[in-house]
C-alpha cells in the first residue's frame, strides 16, 4: 500500500501600516530570497487583499513540520521579520495541513 503524503503549509497574515505597503513587499521579497538560499525548493506567494489594502497573506508548502521549525528558528527568518517589524500593525503566523485540494 502506498503512503499518503500530506502537504504542510505556512500562512502569514500581515497588516501593514498604511503607506508602507511597497516597503513591506520589498522586505518580504528579501526574506523570500534569503529563505530560498537555505531551502532551494522553497515556494511561497504573497497575496494582497483587495478589500483591505494594507493586508497581505503569504503562504507556501513545506516538506515537513521539522523543516518549518528549522526555518522559523533560522537567522534568515528572524532577521527578515525584524526588518519588517516597524512596517507592521499586526502579524499572525500559522502552520496548516492540507485538508483537500482540486487540480
């Protein structure tokens, strides 16, 4: 019997101080590039909320919970989030398992 692989995702909800949106997008890209240096297979997307112009959502799949823990403990992650800190009103981070998908 073949093992079932369940995808694990990270999710970030970012509420940015109005007027700092472009700075935030650049800082997020910097964090994503540094993450990809350490995790070459890393994939992520940053989404912009139409209804709330200063809200962004980031998400991406990971190979395992252990890899997520390593990344969140890394200098790239802590320095990247710290660089954004003064741009943020609020930041929420989640770890999610895939429950269903299409396509």
